[in-house]
């Protein structure tokens, strides 16, 4: 079936291509296909409407949650616009939404993302799904569960061509399966202890931990810092983010990150 969403702050390209997810592919006419929560759907824009195709009626709440449709991004933009740089960033990419992604997939994806570019990240994740996920249609595979990867070894990950990250993936899988990393507990922890817990995984530092906390657990105070965000912080916020970002630093990060990328790394005011 098809399901129509009307939202003034939901741009498909800005949301799917901003670096928070890696399994959505764009075809012609701004149509995106992706696999999330073990399901494949297509999403397109027609005028003011976003149309989801290939979903079942019982899964409507799942997709409304995944696309974070109950959150008022207009209110975020209004609040962040108190700062001139953030106002310009919001005007540049007003359609970004923070997806509510599955924790294990997000953890493994951002481990793979380290010192990597988006096309290669997507390719490694695709190989991971083909080798360890479940086939749902021709050429389409789910992201594997931690249980399905329980006994995986570094050697078995060689076809992924993930390099040094393979060791980190194995450690993450082991810690999730043992219960040392318990997503239900991380979900209710404040930011700092949640970050500290994720950093017990080999190879997971502040940036990867904050990406997981923001994109899987919707901890909006998580603020992942990559090279571009560090640059904009040094240039415009050497003493820290402005007060208008308090509690929603992760939302500000997404607008700032996309702003810098869209300006080819050159920040303007």
C-alpha cells in the first residue's frame, strides 16, 4: 500500500544523504529505495507530500517513528535561528530529519564509517548484508542481527574488505551478544554514561559513540564531531555552542554539517 505524509520539514535528499544512514539509494525523480527494520520501501515526493510505497498498514507506526514524524522540526529551526550561523545552516538544509534507526545496525555502520567515505561505507555495508543478512528479494538483504553474527571471526569478515575495522566489528558483536552492551539500558542512560559504555567496544571513540546515540537512540544532546564540524566549531564557536542549542546539540550538528558540505567546506555568514 501507499501512505502519504505531509510535512513542511522533510526533504528526502537532505535526510538520506546527510551522512546519518547508508542504505538508501536514489533513482530518478527523487525516488529513494531503502531497507530498514528488515523491510524494503520506496519513498518519493509529490508536491508537498511524501509518499511511502510498499508498506503494510500495520507498519505505519513503525515508519512514522523511523522518520521521526511526531517531532516538530520547525520549532528546532525557530530556536536555533537565534544564532546567525545556525540560521544560515537551517536555511540551507531545512528538510533534514533525524532518523530513528536500529541500534545494532547503527553501531556497526558507524564503526565501518571510521576514516572512510560514504560510497565505500555503503559498499562495505552492502557486502556485510549479502554475506550475513537474510535475502528478502532479488538483490536485497536485511542488515544482519547480532545473534546471526554471534560466531563471526575477523577471517570471515575478509570479503567485506573492511580492513582494520573488522576487529572492531567482531568485538562489538561479542559485547552485544554477551549483554555487556545492552541497548535497552543505553536507551535510558544519560548522555555521558551512555557514551562511556559504548566506548568499551574496541575502536569506538567519542564520534562513533555520539553518532550511535544520536541516530539510534535519539539522544539529541549528542554532538558528533568530524573534521568539518571541528572546523566550524574552531571558526565560529571557539568557546562552545550558543545557548540556543542546549539539549538539541545533535540537531544543530546536522544543520551545520550539511551547511559546510553544501558550501564545499567554506562557511559563509
